[in-house]
C-alpha cells in the first residue's frame, strides 16, 4: 500500500502541474486583463486614467510579460516559497484570503458531507429492501424533487420561511456578536447552528442522488443468486444485507468521494452569495469576473489538490469496503 500511495502522490504532483498550467491559460483566454476591468470600474464611477497610468499598473503587476513568464513566476513562488501571490482586486496576499475563507468552506463541506451520507445511506437501504411500497414511492418523489430543485431557489425559500414565520435570519455563518469574536466554545456552537440551513440547501441534491444510486444498486444486488442462496441457508436478512450486498452497492458512492469537497466548494458559489456565506465559492466567482488571475488560479489549484486527495482516499476506502478490490495486480 505504501508503494501505491507514493506512486499516486508522484502522479498527483504531475497532474497538479498540468492542471495549474491549463487553468492559468484558460483564465487569460478572455480579452483584456485585470487593468481593463479596473478601468471599466473607474469609468462606471466617473473617473478616468491615462494610457500611461494603465501601462504603469500593468508593469507593476507584471501583466505586460509573456504568459509563460507570468506562469513560471506564479508557480515558482508556490513551489519554493509557498507564496500564492497577490490579489490585484483586493490588495491582499492570496494566502491570507484563502486562510480567511478556507476554514469555513471545509467546515461547511464536511458538515454537508455528513448530512449527505447520514441520510442517503439509510434511506437508500430502506428504499431498496422495501422497494415498490408506499414509503419507497414517498422517498422517490422527494428524491426527484431534490434533484430538480435548484439550490439557490431552495435557499431563498428557506430564508423567507424562517424570517417570515420564525423571525430568524439564516444568512451568514455566525450571529452578529460572534462575527469578529475570538474562537470559543460558544462561537463553535453558534457556527454549528448556522451550518444547518446551508448544509441542507447545498446537500439536498447530493442526498437525493445518493439515495437513488444506492437504492438501484442495492436492488440489483439483492436479486443475485448469492443473496437468494444465503437467505435459503437461513442467514438473518438484515445481517445479510449489511455484510454482503451493501458493500458492493455502496462502491459507486465511495468512488465519487473524490469529487465531493471540490464539488461542494465550486457548486455553493451562488448559494453562498444568496446566504451571505464567507466561503471560497463567491471569492472564486469574483476572481474570474475581475480577471484576478493569480487568485483564481490559486483557488483552482486548491480544488484540484482536494480532488486528487479525495480520489486517493476513495481508492483506499474501496479496498477496505470491498475485499475483491486490490491496489496491485497479482
């Protein structure tokens, strides 16, 4: 297993370099650069700057250099100094911007993942073993509704319902007196309370999809000969379901574990804007619209790293869950 992890780490490093380069190129494909966006903002406010001033800003940020030179300047600082560069639009180091928001993104993603797995696995099992019953049809209806309902619309509805009928504001991740307070037990509890609504909003689609995947796969396994044979030999039904068919049926969900965290961070951008959440999603969206290439590239690089780590973890989990899977060929 150690050799496998080392090999995957080396391949992951090569993949990260390729992703970083492609991301950097794609970010710069739109016409213009950050200075052009900045000039448009000034014109919208009634101000103007000369061409000489614009060229001076480009020279200051290095935007007049060839793209490969800019890419090497950015990547080399990350590799040798762990310095992600400087955000043009926010006039702050990218490391400080990521540190401010990454912790909340990870907390929200972890909480949402717990909700997704905590609800989809038991409901999927129940729907499979009680297939074509009234309760299965109810869960099926809720599942298709969850898949069809846009997250941001659900967020708006929940904000209205809680404010209109319960006099509660569900925006943000902290109450007013905890926003700038130091970390304490009370602040952690307040954060957990505020994670419930965005966790449900962001995780609805994942829960619905997980239920459908697990239900269909488990129904297929329950009809196979080895299950029928085990039941004929008197193996207790629920022990049989949990020990054998479930371990096979849950494989697709574990295989998709690698994309959960970056998918949640990338997919919650609009929801975070609606609910005023200080996470990476709105920061990434703003960086792309403002052509803040170092900030956008750093977020893409971070999401890619999380994906690679998640895929490695999912592969190791598959080996633990399904004994038929091996990390090396024999």
